[in-house]
């Protein structure tokens, strides 16, 4: 349908429109925008493989909509704006909705919402300053459903279809457990009702279904949303039931009494209408969690942004929130456009996918010489931040994805905040893309000396084995001062880079002899900050020994291993005499660590550095923190787990715990099958209940406990 050359042109042109770089008369822009949108609809709905994020699609759509609003005489019936999305296929019988099902307008930030609030107030002839109450709830990402109840019975269910006609899917809806087959609407004077809702699938159920399909060798479902919409429209209700779909109801579309008079308005507010649906046994977003009734638009925006942060932890896919005028009478007064209600708006979360161009690959070197390729891309907004650099991890990643310079790539930023390249858009290649040639020698090194990279067997990373340019040292210093290692308060990557540039830092030893008087002179510093920095460095000099060992950046010598080794020496330089054997005698220390640490301490330069560190006052001996707490082998609670609950009267919680430890117990924080003893103070809560129900926990009063210890 669309050839590769045409697709490339469409993509490039789309980007120009999105960048606001098209200056043509409306009469020329309109047909072009329409063809671009049609192309993207085809990629999305037909190919199931969009090259544009939803967010960018919406922006493009809005450009068309705005132009058409300005020039209504240029609207054509085949414009993408002239249809509401349709899922009619002919496989099901078409039925008219009691009231047309419209779409929602979109907003993307608090300002958009504030503008929406102003517009609503204008429609209602309200003063802008008067607060207007809203209801806010998740915008579920599944398939729309309309349920018709008559005389308290479910008589019909339909998909959204084209908004006017839906597909009749009553048999399928009846197997969705959260759709009640009967509901006591008559208690509220309602005889004939059409409810609107969204059919969705839990994310974990989706994963489970796909795992089953993978095991059976079937193709996997693309995403939870398609699994839900596809589920609604299957031929066999038994198969529908197997998907375990759920239906969240979010509004009354229609509701009349026996005489045919409206009986929804009497419910007063949207919030109350949802409370009633909850009462009647429907699955409805829960108050205080999923939905909120808020006094004004600012509070609505705050609720939306909070949800944007929390969305990953939510068990269902949502693509935004919906903000609705809460008062039903005001909704009625605000009315509708042909496309959406004027009293509601979707607050769309920032897209987590975007497409851009891979321009170049740069390389970074880590503290142990690992070379990491980093893609430099054309800047693009992704989930609210501008991205222009994306890690490519290692050579294999580039090969497996067959990435090339000049490729259009799909970026994603999911639960993880770190963006990654999902895939190159191969259809958009024009033959000018260039292979990414993996370097044989260290790409960071600017000196004349060439250093060949090495790749250890079984490892994905290429490393620069001997750093002649100092780049690794910089990374080592950054790690050395970091929270994980020496934890030097106030000295982050930025200062290290600045001091390194100035030539004050060459190795980790220099961290402890910084020229504070010169630092005080630096722009943005001053006496105070220089003094604070000096104090932080001095404090860090007293660190336990494991932090120093960890801060040396010895390959594979991790936190746990440094802590173990620190317990077995009296002075850091003892390790200069240690053999690999000796390391292996320590439980949990393996041969890789043994070899690497021995090699490190065999290097006289390293020993010299450690002597200098000692001379500068850095602690090189184990401290109390390094030595393990003596294991208690005697006492009433040896080997037992203990938990305190309720308020203790004679001891503080801390004292009680200290005594328990001294008596050999291990403190735990929750009641489980592994709990041995529960000590209860006054007003114990659910923990006591749970412990009692387990039947295996020994419950002691504070008095009984004191007697035992
Ligand atoms: S209210 C008159 N509330 O979003 C239209 N819609 O563009 C009022 N959706 O496919 C819609 N969650 O099914 C509303 N809490 C919610 C929603 C919601 C999901 C869907 C709806 C439709 C689309 C509207």
C-alpha cells in the first residue's frame, strides 16, 4: 500500500509538521496533513506497527483539527477528523447506542487543564476565580463497552463501534465476572439505563496469558489493550471467559424512569453516580485511591501528576486520567461538541515511545576500562524529557538489533526511567545508512599510543586494558567519592570533572590534597563551600576500611567482598603479601576476586598510592564497622526471630530490640511463617491477629519477655 520511498517521505514530512516548520497556505496543508494522518493510521491500525508515538500522532491530528476549525469550508467528508474511531467489522450485529458515544479532548499538562477550566467556566457564565469542582479518575486503556439494563436486568452489551452504532456482544459481556447480570437500579428510580465503561485486562494476567501462549507455541498478544478489545469480539464466549477480562464502569450514558423521564440528573454529581454504581455491584474506580472529587482544577492537576508518577505500580494499563465537571447539572449546561463533551477532558500521560534518528555513536570508558557505546540521536521528547543520548550497552546489542548510523529508531522509556532503543525502523531505510564499526583500539584515547581493546571470554564488554590517557582515572575518582564508596558529601561527578579539568585531580590520592584556597576562588564556590568540602573530605578519611577498598575500583571486587576482606586484615598493605590461596580461604570469595585483588596489590604504583593515602590521614585499618558483631551463641533466644508490636510500657522499642539481639534473637519486621516470637505491648493491631491465626508463633507479654531476658 505504501512503498518504502513514500514512507520515508511521509515520515520526514511528519517531522517537519511536528517541528512547526511547514509554511504553506491552508488549502495546501490540509490535504497533506490528511494524507499523513491516514498513513499513520494505517501503520497503527492495519500494520500494528506505528512509526509515530501516540503523543505525536495527537499533535499532528490537532494541527489538522485547528486548521479545519479555522477554515470549516475546507473540511472534506473523508478527513480523519470526520470519523470517530470505528471497530465495526461486520462479524457482529450493529446496534444503535441510546446516546452517541463521543471521544474526549486531550490535555498534557497543568496549563492545558487550566485552559480547559477557563473554557468550561466561559460556557457556564461563571467567574474565572470561582472554584469549580471536578471528579478525576484513570483513563483505562482497553475497549469501550456500553451496557444496557432494563428493569434491573442486563439486556444488551455493545462495543463503541463508530460511536453511533456499536457491535452487539452481549454473550461475551455476560462472561465477564465484573459485569452484573442484574442490578437494583429500580431502587434509584431508574428503569432503563445505559452504562459506559472500559473492558481491560490486568497486566499480570496479560503476562500469564502470553506465557501460556509461548509454551503452546502460539503467537503472543501485542499488548494488554489489544488483548482486551480482541477479547470482547471473539466468537466463543468460553474463550472470552478464559481471558479473565474485567470491566470498569465510568459513567451513565443514559438513564430514565418507567415514564421515560431522565433519572440520572437526580444523582447530583458524577462522584455520587459512581458511588451508586459501586453500591449496585459494579466495578468502579475506588474513592480515595483511583478517583478523587477535588475542589478545583489545580487539585485535579495535582491528582493527575501524582498518578503519572505512580502509574507503573498500578495493575492495569492506563494512558492518562479523565477530569470531569462533577456537578451533573453543570455537565448538562456545558454540553457537547460533535466530537467530545465540553465538561470532560483527558489528561494524557507523556508518551513513553518516540521515534528519532540515530546520528552517531560515541564511546564512554568506565572505571575499569569498560567501553560503552552511546547513541547520539536527534533530540526528541520522551516521557517528559528531551533525549539525545541513549546507551547501546555493548557490541552485541548493536549487532543483534542491526543498528546503523542514520537509522530511524524507536525509543522507549517504560517503567524503567532509562530510555532504550527498541528497534530500528527498517522500512524507513533509504540505503544511505552506514554500519556501526566497532573500534579495535581504545576510542577514548587521544594519545599517539594505540591500545587494543580486549574482551574476556563470557563477558559482553570490551575493555581498554591499560589506560594511557587518564580517562579511566577520572571515572575511578568519580566512583571513589560517590555515595557507594567513600561517600564524600557534596563532591559529585560535576566537581570531580571540574577539578580534573583544572589539573587538581589525577588519581584518587589527589582527592585528599585539594587546593581549598584556590577552590574558594572558583566561580560559584567561595570560602564557605570550600570549607564545607574540606570538612566532608576530612570526615571521609575516617571511613571504615571496606569503603577504601571498594573505592579502589578493582574489577569484580564488590561491596560484599571488600567487607569480607576488611575483616581479615589489620592494615590495607597486608594485602600486598596475600596469596590467591589466602583469599580463597575466606568463605564467599571466589577465584576471580582472588586473582584481581592479588594483581592489584602486586603493582608497586598502587602500593605507593596507598602509602600516600595513609600519610594524608585516610584510614587504612579496620574500624568497628568493619568488624562483625560478635555472634551471640548463648541466651534464651538463640536462633529465634522476634517481632515487637503495640506500645511497650517499660522499655523503649529500641532497648527491647537491643536486649533481644543480646539474647541471640534476630529482629524481623513482619509476621510470617518464619516468625518465632511476638512480644505484644498495649493496643497490638493486626500483627497479633495474624500471629495467632498462624498458630506457630509464641506470643509473649512485655512482662513475660522481660523475665526471659
Ligand atoms: S469518559 C463522552 N472516563 O476513553 C465521553 N472515558 O476518548 C466520556 N475511557 O474510548 C468518556 N477511561 O472508553 C471516560 N474514566 C473514563 C475513561 C474513559 C477510559 C475511554 C473511553 C473512550 C475514550 C474516550
